[in-house]
C-alpha cells in the first residue's frame, strides 16, 4: 500500500509547537513498532503453515492407482465369491466412487478417527496459507475529497467524492498526436521574407511593445494604488522571448520600471505586518494602503532580483536555454541593469533593500570593465555627498572595507578614493560648534516644589509640554546619534587605512590612503599620533614613493600636528627639510598639478604654525618659492606669489630680502638643502623684477604688490577680488586646463571700421563678371593621354 501522506514543510514545522512535535514523534514510533510486530506474527504463521504442509504431504496419486488396479484383479479373481447380486446398484456405485479417492485408500482402517478428519486438517492449513496477505502490485487507492455532510432524521451522513485520476497513458497519446501534428505543420515551408520586410516587421513589433510599455507605465503612475497589479505585467516583459526585439524591449522595461519605482516609492521604509496587525480589522482605506505597500515591496524585490540575475549571467558568461539573447547583447543588458541599480542607490537610500543594492554595487566598483566601474564609483560619490544622516554612508563604508580585505588589498585605487567624498568633516565641524552651546534642561519635581509657587509650577508645566511637542515636531535626528554614526564610519575608514600602511606599503592603494589621511588626520585619536608620524617619515625616507605621495605624507603629518597634535612635543623639522629639498622638482610640465598640494602644505606648515617657525626658515622658503615662480605656469605663479604675500604679512622683517645690502655674515647658498643654514638673509628677491614683465596681468600685479612690501592699503595694495582669496583658490581659478587664458589676452592691433569683409571688393567689376561666367560654364572633362602629347611635342 502506497503511503500518500506528505512530509510537512519547513514553514509548517516552524508554526508547530515543540510539545506537538514530540507527540507526533512518539505516535510515529509507536505505529512503526506495531507494524513491525504485526509483520513478524504474519511471517511466523506463514512459516508454520509451510511446515505443516510439508509434514502432512499426501501420497502421490500414481501409487493409489497401482493399488486400485491390483485390487481390481483381486476382485475379478474373487468375483464368484462376492455376492454382488445381493447389493443395490446405488451402493455399488457409492463404493466405486469411494474407491477413486486417495484418502479412502490410504487411511488407516484400524484407527477410530472419522474418515474426513485428516482431510479437514489439510484443508484448514491450505485456507490459512491462502489467507496470508500477498505482496502484489495493487491498484493505487483512490483519494477521496470530503464534502460537507448532510443531516437528516437518521443523523449526519458524511459525503465524499473520488478524486479524478488523470489517465496518463491517454494524455501521453494525446501529446504524441499533438507533436505529430506540430511536426506535420512545421514541415510546411514558411514564407521567405526579404530583408526589407523583416526590418519592417521588426519595427512594427517594436512599436507595439513600446506602446504597451507606455500604456502600462502611465496607468501605474496615474493611480498607483489601483493599478499596482500592472507592475507584475510590466515586469513579465523582462522575459521577452522574441529574438528580434528581446534586447531592446528588456532594456526599455528595465528603465521604465526604474523610473516608476522612483516616482511611486514612499519616503519611508515599509516594514512587514505582524500577526496581530493582520488579525485586527481596519478601515477600507487602510487595507487598500496595506495591499499597495505589500505589492510594491514584492514587485520591487522581484525587479532587483531580475537585475542581479542579468548581471550574474553576464559575469559568468552563461547562455540561456532558449538562446534568445547573444552573449554580446548580454553585456549591453548588464550595463543598463547597473545604471538602474546606481540610480536606485542614489534616489532611494531610505527605501527597502537599499543594503542589498549596496552589496551589489560596491564589488562592481572594482570591475574590469571601465564603464561599469566608473558608473558605480560616481553613484557612490553622489550618495556620500547627499547623505545627511549617515546611515547609507556607514553601510557603503562597511562593504568597501570588507571588499578591500577580502581581495587582499588588490583593488583599484578609485575604490578607496571615494572615501574623500564623505561629508564627515563638514558635519563634525558643525557639531563641535553646536555642542558648545548649553543644552536646555527641564526642572525636576523637587526643584519646582522648592523654587516655584503653585501657579508658577502650573505655568511651567504647560510651557515644558509645549516645548516637548515642538521638539517632536522638528523630527530632526538627534545630534548624539549622528555623531555616533560618523564616529563608527571614521573608525572603519581608519582601520582600512592603517591595515594598508602596515601590510601593503608597496600597494598602488598607498596614494589614496595618504590622501585620505591628509583629509581626515585632524579626526584621528591622539594615541596613534606618534606611531603614525614614525610610519610617514619612514615612508618618505625609504625613497619608494613618488613626489605626489611624499607630498601627501607631509600634508598628513602637519594636519595631525595642527589639530590635536599641538599638545604633543614633536619636532617636524625633517618634514620641513624634505619639502624644501624637493621644491625644485616642480616645473611647468606634468608636475604643475602637484603645486596645489604644495600650497596646501605651506598653508598648514607656516600660516597655522607661525609661532613654531623661525625667521631663517621663513626667509629660506620665501627665496626658494620666488625662484620657483619663474619656472611654472601662470596659475602656479599666482598661487606661489599669493603664498609669498602671506609670508611677508605674517612674519616680521621679511622686507630684508627687498634690500640689496646684506644683513649678516656669510653668502647665500642656494644649493644647500637645509633651510636653517643657507643664509637666506644675505640675498634679495631679484626674481620679482622679472615677474613684473610677465605676460600674465595677474602675475604682474602680484609682483608689483610684493616689491612695494605687500601693503594692505594704498596705491600698492591688491584689489579685493585678489586679496580676499586664498592661494589654492587662485591656483584653481587661473587654471589653464581648457587651453585658454584667464583673463583673456587683449588683441594687439585693434580692428578698424573700414576693413573689407568681402573678397569680391578687391576684384574689378569686369574681372569679377568674367570669373563668374567662367565658373558657371560646364567644362567637359576628357581623358588625358600623356603619350600622345609627348609624340606631338617631339614631332613639333
């Protein structure tokens, strides 16, 4: 007998209590034991029946026949002696019939048992044997469908109907017939279409699909609550099977669904309903809203799964069974899927499954395909810039840290450079200023009883209630929560940076790490300052770094020392020496872009640490920067001269270099790499006279301003648009990346009013007519025969 009972599903088991499961297990074990016991009894009876049948086996009939023939011969011999005439015919016939049976012939006549005792015993053994159940293939039990019972006078009558059993053989015959018909139909030749007809048919199909997509999308956007089911119909078009239009239709559906979800998604995260909430009765509007939210979340989930599967199929180079889309077309589909995911990452950071999108996008930042990698990097940058709360930034930073560690630091530098776009620095600065303000505290009950009268307590209670309601109405994130999120994010960023500094110093990620440390160094814990400065100096001394990387090391070190590092007794003279020594590595070529980092270093090293810098050091840097201004592009010259202006206004007695007379013993040693011992006070800034003749007007203004002693007012002062800008801003403002001058260079020869603009004005009227006539004539082009021309010229 076939066991039709199904195994309970895992979900059903979860809903079942432990006691019920234990009872079910005990019942199952008891049934198994009873079935095994019953089976052993039946086997025992069967063995006994076989044993009895063998022991009580009757004699063969052949021996009985032989005895019967011998007795007949004896009866013939004694025929005369037997008075057969005295017996009736019926008795004689009965005796003959009894003689035919073996039991009658073989039985022991001396026994007192009845004639049919042994025969009955034998029959009972055979009946027992026949009653033993046989294990044969039986028909499957018919399943019953229990219906509602009927109640009459006699009582309740249960109703049941047999479940219809499908005739598999009949179905198979029908399927084979259908297949044969389809084969016969396929054997008919299809009409051959020309390329023009195929293109027209494809355009028609594509237009129909576009209209269908547009109709569904407009219906969903017009009434999302009522037409949420049409999302499923639109999402089903992602599985378009027509090979002629499959690629374009799928791309259109992906983009359409992305725009629909961006429009109809609410501004909050939808959570699943609890069992208690599902059981409670609600209004129709509330029920409708719940159905809309549930349908939206499920369709959004399926849509993201489709996008993920498309990207996975392309990454794994999988072909589908249907072969509707080629492998080359899958790359285009994957790019569109990545674009959709990037848009959703930026547009819906508050909605469901945002962490799942982050897990998909972050590994693609390290993709070999440059286009996909740039798309993902730009999306993450946008997310960092617009993230005000910090939840999304924290999620992305966690995934990036895990990716860098999991790939053993073998990732693109762009993956780490996205950390530079975190908004933590700006927000932290605002938080510091806000935390200084004292927080308003509400009075306790004891304080009110002690300091206030009854009427005052009543008024104060009403005021506090109103203030609490106003605070709740603001719905702003608590400052402590934001600060906690930013602290956790920065901890993960610094852990990633320190791991690379410790384990992968020769990795291509080192420039990104140093740049990140330079930006966030003021937020590092004071406990790590000594170790970090030692590591930075060892990297510079090793000589394995490029010039840009060494500048980032210097900038990071001074950011550390200018913030919380003021309390530390650390002499950064080695970093000053390194920067002074390497200034002449800059020029108007490829290193011109590094001057922006040099200007930042000078601002941190001198303007923010003016009390720790000696006069000799400041004079040496001022002289070397003036020399450098002659060898770089105009925007770099403007930035360097703006830095020199800050030097002359910040440090006293810088005007020594504007005088030709020496102010001490010794000679200026321009080749010496020690700024403290190069005797910079014995030289002059003769480079400013050359810069006064520079072709760029802004450089001329700065040079004249410095020669006058960098006054803040008067005839030698700079205009406000130049004096109020920092050196870095001026460097970026006058940048020449677009190959244009800023400000534009004025023309040397002004345009005259009587200049001729038409070329026809230079030609005589008669000559102009002849030219126009000649141009309008049709010239007959004849083939040129050079051989014939040479013969004619030779004969002549």
